[in-house]
C-alpha cells in the first residue's frame, strides 16, 4: 500500500544491520513513506554484538539539526514524529520542542514515542540499559507528549513505577501514561509457546499472539513500532493495524532464525512488510 505521508524518524543509526533508524527508515520507505532521518548516535552495529565505537550526536549539534529542520519550508507537512533510542538526556528536550512546534503548525500531526530504555519482563526481571538520566528525560519530557507509545513490559513498569503480574494490570498501567494508544510488547501470552503484544486505547484492549521465536533478532521492537505507526497513519483500524504489524515482524523474525542470520534480513525479505502470512490471534481483553 502506497502512502504520501512524511515521518520524522529519530533514533540510533548502525552501519551494519537493521536496528533503530536502520530498520525504521527502510521499512517506512519500502511502504511509500517519505522519511526525514535524524540519528541520535552512530554505531558500527547493535551493542548486543559486543563493544564498538560510539559517536553520539552531541546536544548542541542535535538541537541545531532539529532546529534547522523546524525552520525549513515544508516542516508543517510532516505527518508524524517517531523517536526511539537516545544517547544523551538533552536530546529529549530538543525532541520535545520539535514535537511542540510541529503540533502548533500541524495539529493533526502524531508523535510516537518508543521509550527504548530497557528490556525484560515486567518488574524485577528487567533492566535499564541506558543511563538513568536518559530514562528520566524520556519519562518526564517525551511520554507526556506522545499520542502513541510502544514500550515493552519492563519499560512500562519502569515508567509507571509499578510491576505487572498480568495483562489487565499492564493495560491499566498503559492507560495511566495518557497516550491515545499504547502498544506493549513482551506482554503475558495466553497460549503456550506464544509471544504476546498488547494494544490499549481509552476504550479497549487487544492482545495479539503469534508463535514465540527462540532468540529473536535485534531490531524487532523498532520495526514493530514503525509498522504499527504506518498502519495507524494509513487509517487502518486498531485490529487490522495490530495484526498486520505483528505478523510482519513475526515473519521476519522467523526467517532470521531459519537463515541463521545474526541480523534481520530486512532487504532480502522486504516483501514480508506487505505480505503477512503469519497466523496472529487477536483477543479482546476485558479490564
């Protein structure tokens, strides 16, 4: 499906592999979206592969880059901003000012915050993998501005200060953050050997489940956030957008394992962004 939308995409950039902007930008472009690509840090590869050179886009330079884009003709035609991994706390303030200015010029614009701050299950099993000052800046400056948030279960627990023992509690915690839509990954599966994603609005909650993938590749969270935002921008219903986004990511993760790759084969398998044969079960959650 083609789209004439424009998205400002702000996250990490890796030279090798498909995580952060290296996953999101390609996916958006493959789906017909015009992308403005702003990196927060440049890395050789995902840190999960081992130590490597880290080149953060420094506070003044990052703020100046966004300010230049804000003053450029056509800024008001941006349909959405999505932010992910931050390298410095000050970057949150620059993103917040950009979102505020865009919404002033284009009230219909959407801000999607993917709070890339930690991983693991809800509660004690998770961990922050960014400096706490970055996590606090995301919580205090970006989450309150977001129309769509896409945390994993641990990130949601950290942002709200409460652990969850089931999907009903997760849905309640997601609602407290005030976004129109919350997409919570690493939710509690209702079926054995499945992985669950929870979508929560002010009116309802849906659980999407597909077969669990052993040792899933890096970047699937970034990709899911981008695909879900794309389907939302395209006017699809919550059910349809959730199903399509989860199915695409599931297919790509499964194919990564089949090919024994250590990165998402996003270019070679790009047809999976639009063709989604994976079986995804949707259930309404009553809470």
